[in-house]
C-alpha cells in the first residue's frame, strides 16, 4: 500500500519551532560536505557509501517526499506509482500538508535536521533556505548532458529558484493572483474590461451604482488577498521611484518603502470607504468570497490562477462565463504581477540519497508527466513544452508572458517577514484611525528589523 502520512494542520510541528534555526548542524554544509565521510573517528558508514551499497545489493531505499496539495492526492499517487514501477529500487513515502503551514513546516524540519528528501516549496524562498544551508545544489545535474534537464523549463520560472550561480529549485507550475470577473454580468450591463487603473476606477463606480460589489478580496486569515491587493497597489509606486527594479530591493536589502506603502494604504482605505470593496472584507474567508462571486453579488474576484478548476466548475453551475485579466496598470507603468511565483521542488541538503532524489525530480519534470498533470488540474506548468486545450489556461500563459514581475529573492532567511507584513496590513485596515503614513512606517520598520536580524 502507498505510504501516505496526512498532516493537514501539523500541530505537533509548531512546538518544534522552538528549536533554533541557527542550530541546523549539517544543514550549513555544502552538498559535498553533507555526503562526505562523517565518521572517520567513529567508523560509521557515510550516507554516500550507504546509498551505493543499497544500489549494489538491489535493496529498496525509502525516499521521503512532501507536497502541499491534498486536492491533488489522486494525481500524485498515480505519479508515484508510475515512478516506482520504473524505479524498483526506490519507494516513496509521502507526507501531505496544506499550503498555509508550508513555510513553517519546512523551517521546523530544517531546524530539527529531519526534513524530507524531496519537498515542495515556493521558489522565491530558495535564497533563505540556501542561507540556512538546507538546499541541495542542483546545478551540476541541471547542466549535465548539454543542460538537457535545465532546458526543459521556462527560463523565468527556473530563474526564480536560482540563487547566485546555483540552481536550487525545480519549477513545477506557475502561480499568480489575477482578477477573475463575471463576463456574463459585464456584457449584460454593457461594461468593458478595464485596460488601466483609471478605467478600473470608472468601472467600479458604475458597478457600485448598480448595488453590486465591484471588487471581492477576502481578508481572512491574516489579511489574505486583501493584503495582496495592498501590496499590488504599492508596486506601481515602487516602480515609479525606481526601487522595484533595484538590486537592493530585489535581494531583500531595501527597507525604505514607507512613501510607497503610504500611498497604497491610503488607496486601499479609500476604495473600501467608497464601497469598491466590501467594508467587511477583512473578515471574509475565501469560501465566503467565492459564494459572493458565484451568486452575482460581486463583479470581480481577486483569485489565484491555480483555482481554475474550481472556478470553472462553480461558474458552470452558476450559469456564468468567466473572464480573466492582470491587475490593470497605472499610466506610464507596465503591467505588474505582484506575486507571480513558482510552485516547485527542492532536495534537502541533508539527504542520504541525492541521486535518487534527483532521479525523482527529473521524472516530475518530464513533459508527459507535466502535460498530464496540467490537463487534469488546469495548471500552468513549468515545462515549456506543455500545450493547453483549455482557453483559460492559455489566457494565463498570455497574462504571464506579457507582464513583468519583480519578485524579491531574499539571500537570507526572512523568517516570518511576509506574514508579519500581511498582519500589519490587516491591522491597518481594521484600525479606522490608522493612516497610510502609519502603514508605510510599519512596513519599513518590519523590513529593517528583518534585515538587521538576518541579512549578512
């Protein structure tokens, strides 16, 4: 039977967080150091020796694997079964968690020195994991055989998992928050898809006049999409000031963002006050927001492209047609994707089985495997050879290809910075007396504190 360990909340892991991240032990070693002879004094066998002996004797090794997609368990079970048939010397033991505990789970596992051999991750976090010594360097494997493995991927996706000259993350699929709108409602009212932010505001005024919520952005938990929307509004300001494209900002070493977040904070509160966004959005869960959208209470829904399968299914039941667009840009600013990212994979630096781990990742990267997964889940995959029959998948490819993304790739462990910022935005929205200047100072202070405590 397939060995699958369920850990939906992984509450027991929270207590382990007390372990200091500074005490990662072998996690601070390079891959070669990890598999080097650890025991010239004790005489114990090395990880490398053990792996080679296992291969020579034909015995199975158990590869520990973790992902955060319980909704795709069927697909992953089939992938693993097919892989094991092709690789009889490897057995996969799977742990399934949920996305909201992914970073904390990984930090805990790295701190305890007991991480899975292969784990899912967000590739923009690879700089921090590299700073902890937790990421196995995949560059040699990627460049082997004329860079055949490396050349399978969309370059921008692979770049997100590259730190300096080291390739540490393997792309699996692209993810980004986009605007999904009720196309049926739009056309019935004679409204047009906005091409810029001025047209978006004009549309939201017309929608509000009809007694419909113009923009649905759930804020529960921890600010959620409402926090993402606030950051989305800050990005054009960072672009205009030249900070967004600077190396200091993109490496996570810039804290001076107070002016830009002041403008974004004032704008988000203004939109809420004008009724463009539900005044109760901060308490709104994803499920409640979806209900509002499908029952025709709102026109535009802030959602992730990886929700496409559910979006299409629910839209069909509601009898509406969907439209998708990137957040409309400001005048003189390109279309920006605030949180374009890549769901990917990494190999733990402390693995006893680097060759087998890489073999498994190469299988997950194969065109036929990615094509099938993309077709079944309506995901935009990392393999550049994938083609899509679904019109909306191709729309996402178009959006991603025609917009710019300036995602921070921290070269240190940023700890809870992202969550702390989201909570700060939520607190700001909840406090009717807080001004945009208050938010700007708080975000800048959080960034500076993180830099001082973690950056080298």
